[in-house]
C-alpha cells in the first residue's frame, strides 16, 4: 500500500501513511489475540522480520539505498496483511514462502514500491493457498471452543519446531473456519440450517470470535477513512458488492447460500474492504473506477465462496480486479476540460 495523491492530506509521507495503516490494524490484532491466542503475534513479528530481510536483499541486489525503503513501513504493512490472512499458527516456512513471493516477486520483480500491478500480500496468499491447501485450513480454534489454549511458549514451539505439549493433539487447538465449515457441509449435501446446528463455530451473525475480529477491522477501517488514508468508494462498494450478491443468492436458495450479513461478518471481508482492496497502487485511481473495482471485487468474493474451489475468495477477487484496473481507468478517466469527446 502506498500513498494516493487523490485522497491524502497535503505533504503526507509514505512513512506516515504506513504508520497509520498499522495503527488502524491494531484493534483487529488485539481482538485477534483476545479471541484466538498468541499465535498471531508471533506470526506478525516473524512476517515483519522476513519482509524487512527480503526487502533489504532485493534493494541491495538492485543497487538501491536501504534506509529510505526499510524505514518507510511499506514492507511491514505487506507482512501484516499477509500474516493476518493466513492461519496464525502456520509453520515458519510457510510465512517465509509467502513473503518471498509478496516482497521479492510481486513487489520488486515489478519495479518496487509504487510499481506493482498486483497486491503483494494477496500474491503471497494465493501462492500459499494453491501450494499448501491443507496447512492453510488449519486455523486456530477460538479460545472459548479450543480443547487446549496454547500459551505463548507453546505457540512458539508449534510454529518453529512443529511440537505440541505432551498429551495434546493438533485437533484440540485448530478448527475449520465458518466459511470452510459451510463449504464442507454443503459438499456433503447438508442445508445451511443443518450445518449451523451441527457446529459450535458459528456465532451471532458470523463465527465465534471471528465476528469480533471483523468488527475490530471495521473500527480500524473507519479510522483509516477518517484519517483520509483510503477513499470511501472502495470499501463501501466492496461491502455493497458482497451484500448484494450474497443477498440475491440467499433469496434464490436460503438452504444453500449464506446470508449477506454472514458474508459481511467474516474478518476477511472487512480486512479486504478497508486494508487490501484500497491499495492505490494496484487499484483504480478514479472515483468511478474505485466504485467499479470495489463492486467487482465484492461480487467475485461471493461467487468464489459460493461456487469456487476455495472457501474464501477475497484474495483471488482482488487479484482478478487488479488485472482489470487499466481497462477500468481507461473507461472512467475524467475528460480533460476543453477536449472533445471520443
């Protein structure tokens, strides 16, 4: 994510933008720790260290000075977005692979900060979900439902040494996400009511614990908009795209397609709406274009969740819309005053 001249206050530096993004992510991180334990903290720190190391190596190979780019915060923001998108107890090497593709490939192979055509964090996520689908489904169970709540040391040991406490098996600390639970149940020909009745993972409108994380991302996202770091068009259109598409499908078949409020209450929906789809480098640069980009990403998110091979579709929807940005911008670019219409 980099600064956009269309939305930022004058004289706003990249470092200040990135610092505010990280600050606005903190409510979500704190609630994440509260509901799911210490794994996410370890993953965030590890991803940040990897991002800075890979960034430094790439800058050195390209002959760029290290300090200006290592201190602008952009690599750490990418690290946080990737870490928050993968299971918090993911093994250390998975985070390493994801960061290599996010920073080394998606960012620096395309020219570095401000030149990437795809969202770097989502490229890293896409590589991981395609390459390691089993590990990417091993999410931490909410602490209120977990058979064993690993402490900081146990989480550290599981991530870096793949060892569990004596007498504890992996099933006691991991759980399928609500979206994955729905997808699995539907594949077994169950209705949504049957799926909800058979699992404790579902909360009031979303998932146990995860709906609170989504709410915290919403709070942070609104703060990000209030600071004029992101334009309103993308998150509003993204969430509207999810709501309208999910609402139509739910109306068409309430037993198979999840309600729009359930789709909105997923942490990935809120994280995607405010912190990922709003990347001005890989997103549209015009007001109308941002609305189209957001609506398209929200629509594709629900379509992938409902009909695709993966339980969530935020990453792939944003990457697909990244491909459409040149066309969207060409269609929506304001006409220069005094020039004739084509």
